[in-house]
C-alpha cells in the first residue's frame, strides 16, 4: 500500500524518538542544565512503538529511523531493533546517534538487524568537541564510528551542523574525509530550542558552505540522491565518499517531505516545525484497536502542511530539538 498526503507526497518514512534524554549538552541543541526528562511511564514502551510501526508499515512506510535525544542512553535498545526488524515491509532500519555510546553496542545492533547509522559529529578537535558538547570526548565518537564500520553498519553518514564562529573553520577538514570514503553531510543550524541554539550570525547557508569547499577542491559532481530525503548529494572529483547538504532553512525540502515523526511520549508530528500533533499514547493506553490507530495515523498524514515558514522568521516556540528527534 502507498499513502499520500494532501499535497500528493508519498509518505514512506517514520522517525521514532525513543527518548528525550542525552548524555551530551550540545550548544545548539540543549541548555547546559539539560531538559526535564520524561518519566518511564510517560514514554512509549518498546512494544507500543513496535505496534504503531507495524500499522505505519501497513500504510506504506518503508524506512524507519530511531532517534532521540540520544537513543543509546535508553536501556535495551537492541531489543527494539529486533522487534522492528521482524516487521515485514521495512526496507531500511537506521539509527541517528552522537556515537559516544556506540562502540560497545554496534555489533549487537547489527546482529539485531540494524542496517546503518548516522553519527552526529561537529568537530574533529578534541578540545573544541568538549566545549561544543559541554563535556563530551571526541575519542568516544571516533571509536563508535570505527565499531560501526567493523560491524557492517553501512553506509555510515557523518552529520556536521555548521555554525559560524563555532566550527565553520573545520568545513574543509570534514570535506576531506570524503576523499577516504566517508560520507559527510553538512547541515544548516535550525532555529529550535529556546536558549540553546545558535541563531542570527551563527547561521550559515548551504550555498556558502558549498562555496568554501569548491574554492578549495574544485566544482562538485552531482550524485544521485534519495528523492524523498533531505540531502542533496555531491562528490569531490575522484573521491570515494560523498558530500551531502541539508538545507532546512535556505533551501527547504518541504515539497518532497516523505516523513512522519513519533516523539518519545507518543505524539505524532506531521511536521518537524509545526505545532500540531496527535496523541497516540492516549489512544494506545485507552484501548484503541489497530483500526482506530490506523485512522489516527491517516489523520496525521492528512494534516501535513505544504511547508514550514522558517525563512520568514516563523519558528515554533517552547520546543527542544532533543524532544522531537530532529
């Protein structure tokens, strides 16, 4: 089955946040004191997540991504991966992580059926990494990347959020990683997380980042991209890896957005930047059968807006990125 929203977009991708907790406090994502964590009872149980995912797959979802917060801080995540892998119809099962807890879990995640990982990494300088994450260790993330490589969690994608005055002088260091086969994606910083993100003069548009790379390495060659994904992919001539650009503000991808988001507390978000949601947890724990849950998912799909208005300065307030899974 294939399901389309009101604007004809095929909806085949579900992002699942399993926790709003994180072991880091990145400057653009969370305040230094962290955010009030949800209680165990407030967040969805793994069995509830699997049930909702199975219904979503029946509606046409083929790609599932586990996110957070930092998903690997939640105990027993391997068991959720195994539950999701057992659902017929999922073609791509992925995880987004900061990588600091990945090394001891990568092999088990792969054995449970995880296909691949995206690793958030915003600096290759140990001292800067510690400052940006407010206490993280770069080596932990590098060890996680190596463990994922050994476990066969391919392709591994490194996500760098570029912030002026913070890490923009490392753009070329990351771009050169693609010469050795890594896939690196440069992301625009998004205006979410009151008091936690870098905005204003911290924002750098994709066009400027691309210009920095091409001034040093020459014109980039286009690479075929996932038509429903947010990244547009390129390659340095002769490089084994790829460069991707994700531009939610300057070149937003709303016109081909193919995703829904499920938060850790069971809210279905039709749009990352929207304020509307559907409370699936209440329905689950109120005794809703699969048919009723299916109708709620369809309602969420129908509620997807044509696009956001970040480029007009209209950002949602009272929202933390750590709570909605990016």
